[in-house]
């Protein structure tokens, strides 16, 4: 069983889209998956069709409530929703608060094959909590200018968290999102990313595909919305690559 944070402090790069569809892809492969929405924007919660929730990961972080009480079973994955109150967690001064999430997952770790955490676009206490609770991190990278500069900053934070909070933490890989092979800039950024980060860059790139955005406004993941679109194809390929990287002998 693995806990995987999907992160990047840069906003709008495809973290939530990747978390949802990677979780759904893993469920399609037969794995039991929990998605934790750790973003005060609650984009993953809404994109999976839920309305505003009372029981959220906020209760776990703020009051140490049992995470099992917050789990909402969906059609194929389980979800722990987010709430806007999470924003307050970034600001409070509680000592050691970045370890609460990790501790809270102990009783459920063995219930799932994968626990995926959708991180907010910041390097604050929520993202640090996710990285502290995780075995692996997947970075979503949109191939725009300055993307790699942001990546270098993020890698520095990863190293710090690994040294100070969670020695287990490993970079599982970098997924290039909204990729358009016809754009010189995108090809350049990909080439540079591969030069700098080598095999860490997943070979499966996620193309720009409007169905990915549409599915979220319909409250569905991509395999429910349109099983045969490019987005479904790309995320299924990525899922296989992620699973293979985690566990070579389990690959299908
Ligand atoms: N491959 C794609 N093709 C087309 N649209 C996409 C793709 N990936 C994501 N989007 C859309 O781009 C927007 C940003 O994506 P997403 O919410 O996944 O990014 P994010 O990194 O989670 O953002 P935030 O930092 O705000 O949490 C969303 O409207 C989403 O539907
Ligand atoms: Mg998001």
C-alpha cells in the first residue's frame, strides 16, 4: 500500500485532474483507492459530484477526529472531502501540526492499495502535511515558461521535508499535463525536464483535452464521462506507468 501526494505549488497545472483520474484509473485496474482532498478550494470534491460537505479532512486536522468517519464511498473510489475551513489550518500556530495527517492515516493504511492526496497550490502547512504523510510524490507540470524554475523550488522543499519530517518520501515522477506536441515551447520544456530529471519524467504525457474539464463540471471522472477520449487514454496509460513504477511485478 502506498500514499501518494500529487503536488506543485504552482496553480492550475493539473494536480486535481491528475489526482481524480489517476485514482479512477487505479480503481479500473482493480485496486482499492482512497482520494483525500486536501485543498481548501475543494475542487476534487466538487469535480467528483459532491456538494458542500459537513464531514471533511478539516475535522481530522483541526480536532483529530477519526478519518474513517469522513470517508464517502463513491461508485469506484472512496473520498475524504475538503472544506474551505482548511485555509485556517495554514495559519494556526500549533506545534507539530504537519504530522497530524500522517498519524491520522495509520488506522486506514491497510484498507487501501493506494491513498492519493490532492494538494493545494502552495508550499504551506497543507502541502507539507501531505508530503509528510506520503511515501511518494507525483508532480504535475504544465510545460509553460518558468515551469522548471518552479520545479527547482519544489524539489528543494521536497529535500527539506525528506530530511526533517519524512525520510520515506520519494519523488515518484513528474507528469507533463496539457501537453501539445505541436508547440515548440512544450517540446522545449519537455526536453529540458528530461535533461534535468531524467527518467523521473513519466513517458505518458497528458494532452490538452476539453473532455477533462467538461467531466469535472458534470461531477464525473474521465472514464465515466467519456471512456474513449484522449484524456481517458492518456490517464489510463499514465496509471499503468505509475503502478508499474511502484511495483514492477504487479504491472499489467
Ligand atoms: N489535460 C487537460 N486538458 C484540458 N483541460 C485541463 C487538463 N488538465 C486540467 N485541465 C483544466 O485546467 C484547469 C486546471 O486544472 P486542475 O484543477 O487540475 O489544476 P490544479 O493544479 O489542481 O489547480 P489548483 O492549483 O488551482 O489546485 C481545470 O479547469 C481543469 O479542468
Ligand atoms: Mg487543484
